[in-house]
C-alpha cells in the first residue's frame, strides 16, 4: 500500500514538472501576452468566486475572533491580559487586511473575465497596483518593535 502511494506521488510530481517545463517554454508574443496560452471567462469567474469564498472565511474568522475576545473580560492591568489584547488587535488588523485584499482581488478577476479591461497592459497594471497596495500586509502575531 505504502509503495503504491509513493509511486503515485512520484508520478504526480513528474506530471507537474512536465507541465511547468511546458509553461516555461512559452514565450511572450509581440502583443504582450503569453503565446499559446488562452483564458476563458469561466476560468476568471471561477477564480474570482474562489477568492470571494476566502474573503467570506476571513469575515467569519474576524467575527469569531471578536466574539471570543469580547467574552474574555481581560484586564489591562494584568500583563497576560495586555499581551492578549495586543495579539487580538494585531490579528484583527491582519485578518481584515486579508479580507480586503481578497475582495479587491475578486473584483479584478471578475473584471478581467468580463473583458472590462482594454488590453493585457491594463490587466497587468491593475494587478500590479493591487500588489503594491498590499505589499505592507504584515504577517501579524508579533510586535514589529521587538525586531
């Protein structure tokens, strides 16, 4: 049984490697797109829906975090209470940024699928702007001042 699973994992890895090699060999065409690669509205829509589900999960996580924190009755006078409050605030901020990023990305994916961008350069610029906006999203759970 274990040997069969190992053989299956090796076969899947080889298949992924072959696909990656094929993608690496696809060059850019003069129009700025990737030669030989096509996309569909359904693919972009599905990607947008998936990211939208992540945003929903982040909303649920924020709600649960807030609920658990409100029931804690933490005193700022107690060192552990102060630390817990700091962790809560850090994670709350981080999860909110993740949620906001998912919502923004969902919109871009859906706009791309609906051909609302004029060309590949406009799509690339929109995604680059999103990356710049969220490049400072801290990983949370720690105090930057401690570095």
